[in-house]
């Protein structure tokens, strides 16, 4: 099993596990690999150091982070925070699917009890809701969070 460091064209880094390099190339060539953050399918392999298990060897001491290194770690921290927020949103909202605009109007006009909902709406539906004074927000949900990960 090979664990590869991958990155989408939007700069999101993630890991992928593959049986071999050929398996990665075949899946990537068919567009089967996508970024768990933005669903981008233009994925490239990043260089990674091999992991060697040597008996009796000790892990090298890691020097204290310099202030400049904190900036380099921020995108991963932001990405992890964003994924946690999306997971919380999915856990605490009702999915109304393509009926989102209709349900948002029913809640806004008091026709149904107020509750947190999520779903799909076209750009025209979102604009019409905003014109009616109904606040909506578009949040891209990674495909991996929409269902079971295989």
C-alpha cells in the first residue's frame, strides 16, 4: 500500500492510499480522484520522503518552529477548521435537497416551523431568495462528506 501526498489545483493538500504507482496513475487518468475539500479532479502528486523502519533507530529531534514556519502551517489549519465547520453544518441541518428555495420561502413566511435547512438551489433561485429578503449562503460541500467514503 502506498500513501501519496496529493494536491488539487486550488492548493488543498490531502493523502491518497493506492495499491501502486500504476494504480494512482490509472485512477487519476480516469478522473476518479478528487479533492475532499473542493471536489477538484485536477490532482497532482507531491514529492514525499520515504519512510524507513530501522530497528533501534530513533526519530530525529524536531527543532522548535520559527515564526516564519507558522505561516506555512496555516493553510492546513484553515482547511481542517473549514472541514470541521462543514461537518457540523451537515450534522445540525435538515437536507431538503432540490426543494431548498421552496422550503426557505415557507420558513420565511411562517408557513412551516423555523428550522435549519440545507439543499441545492440554482444561482437564479438564490438571487430570487435574496431579493425577497431571505438570507442564504452557498457553501461547497465536499463529495466525501455527502456519503460514505469508499
